[in-house]
């Protein structure tokens, strides 16, 4: 049993490392295509009037953005392992403004077109929900904590995040537990970094089956 688990962990690490190398290759290609992208931006400005008309039809990202809604519907269902799973709809529309999420921290919903860098990034100041949700869409685990969390726990979790591609960490005031772990559609509350559920959450949800866009970049976004 232990051998099988060790093999599964090794295979998972190899898969994440392979995705990291693929991501680096994409970044190199992106740098080559910068000039081409600039041309596309100019073209987009030319047809901006058309986009504006469409945005007023009620069907565009901007329409959702204006309402400030997350597009989510449903509720959390808590499993025997303590993980809360969102039962219902989690929208994935790109918006540019502030989104009102039905849960805090959010585990999905409409989000900013630019993801928050999640390649083991540890942020010491609060980040924008809308960018962090995009990181969750890419398969990241987001660790958040309040001022009630022990410094030793914060330090332990920060060290784990720094060693884990497709993860990020930041302070968060509007949450009920001292420490929350979030993935797309899933969330876990803990009071200690030593809780064995923490390692299990990372193992299950970093680039897990819940990921809407597996293998999508966790770098090249916003800090």
C-alpha cells in the first residue's frame, strides 16, 4: 500500500514537473510573438466601437461585470473529510471589475482575464479575489490566513507553498477560519498547519481533477 502511494506521488510530481517545463516553453514562444500580439491589440482598438455595441446587448463579459455578480449559484456540501464542495454552478466569464462572490475566499465564478501568479508565490499583502480565482481555474491551491493564525503556522505553510508549483498564499480578512485552503469548487478550514488534512488537500487538488484548465500557466500573470 505504501509502495503504491509512493509511486502515485512520484508520478504526480513528474506530471507537475512536465507541465512546468511545458509552461516555460510557452513563455519563450510568447516572447517571440510579442510583436504579433501588439498588432492584434491595434486591430482590436479599430473595432472597439463594435465591441461596445455588443457589450450593451447583455451577452458580453462587460454586461456581467457591470452587475458585479459572480454568476454562481448553489451551496457548499461538507464531506466526511471536512472539505466543502460547491454544489451548483461556478461561472467562468472574464470580467474587469469587482465581483461579489457568495463565498469567502471564493472558489470559482466570474473572474479577471489576468490570473494571479501561482508558481509557489507567497504574498504578504491581500490580493484581488478576481485574479486569484483565475489561478484556481488553472488548477492552483490558494492558502489564505487571518491575523488569528499562529506565525509558526503561517511560516510552515509559506514554506510548503514555495516548494509547490500551482499554489499561492496570501492574507485574507473576510474568512471564518484562521486558515483556509481553496481550490476550484473546493475549500477546507483548518486551525493548524500540522493538520494532516493540509497535505491531503494539496495532494488532491494541485492540478487535480477539478481543474477547469489543466496545465494552463501559473506565471506571466499579475503579481
